[in-house]
C-alpha cells in the first residue's frame, strides 16, 4: 500500500488537533485535542515502522510508550482541572488569568 | 511492486482510506461540536477508526492497546472529568473561544506545510504489507528484549503519576 496514505491521515489528525487546541475554551476539550494530535503522531510512527520492517520494532514500541504517557497525562491533567474547578467553579482556560501580567 | 502507479489502489489502500476518512470526519466533529459529551463520543469513533487503521497496517498489538487504553480508559476518564466539572448538558456556545479565524489559519498552515512535504517526499513510496510479522508475540519479545529499560522507566512514571493524581485530589482539610 502507499506510504503517503497513513502519513496524510497523520497530518490531518495533527492539524485538526491543533485547531481544537487553539479554538476551544473548555479545558477538557483541549485535552481531547491533545489526544488527537498524539494519535496523529502515532499513526506516522506505526506507518514508518511497517515501512522499514524494523527488526527491533522501535516505532511500535514507541507508540506503546506514547499511549502510556498519554494515559498518565490525562490522569494528572484531570486532577489539576478538578483543583482548578474547585477553586474557580469554572474550567474555561481564558478565565484563569492570575499569572497574567497587569496591562500597563 | 514498487513501480505501481499512484492511481491503482489495492484493497488494503481502499480499506485504509475509508477508515482514515472516518477518523478524520469524527475528529472534525470532536473539535467543532457544540455539545461536550458528543465530543467525547466522537473521540471514541475517531480513535476506534485509528485502531482499525493500525490493524490494516498489521500492527495488531498496538491496535488492541489503543482500544483498551484510549477507548476504554481515557475516554471514560474524560467523561468523569466532565461530570465532576459540571459540564453543560446540551448545546453550549461557551465551549469555543473568539479566535476562530486565527486558529483555523494556523491549523490549515501547519496541515498544508506538512501535507505538501509528505506528498512531495513519499508520493511513490510503497509499504510491503504482506511480509510483515508484528504479532503480539513478536512485539512482546521486542519490548522485553530490546526496550525493557524504557519499559521499566515507564512503569515508574505511571506509579508517580498515580501518586501525584492522588496527592492532587486530596482536599485541603485532610492534607
């Protein structure tokens, strides 16, 4: 099969993830967009692993590592979001502006 | 094999294209829908279609890991997060910020640059999908023979993430 097909899928998922990351306000939706971007990268890793027919299976092993790290990231991210929600009663990220410098 | 033209798709090509289209369409719904719970469910469709793509690419172990961890655990965690943060049920305009045009421009620019690069570099490259051996046993041997040190480091990382999440979610009175 063509190598460009999985790579185009990878690029599309990454671009859609970038759009969601930039346009969404709700922090949970932003986490979902990050997941989409990670999936895009995973598709290209698997595609190149199959393309090179790698004996060590470096690409697929790295995909498994990425999936694991994404799970850890979601767990910690949601814990932080719950703390934010407990303090603010909202998880809209553009309302969390305490670290912002005062406009002069 | 490598001399076949770009416009003669095989069955594998067609299956992958259909699954990829499902994945991309569902991903678009994830980033555009106005209902937050629907976004999570479209994420399930998208990640499931990507798992199907892994199966077509003969990466069966990765595909089942994707189903177990992403579809099983991550989406459920996200739904729990929505419930705990009182996410709005029903359509809501609050989910999307005001900088839609800039975001669209940035995303389209990134997609266009990467897409042109990839089509330019790999337009005629073919994957030999038939001679592949990456079953679960092959992947397991590879993981525990060559990648065992990163694997163990990851288990420590998962443990620390677990402890960190518990520490973060303890309320102040108990701490």
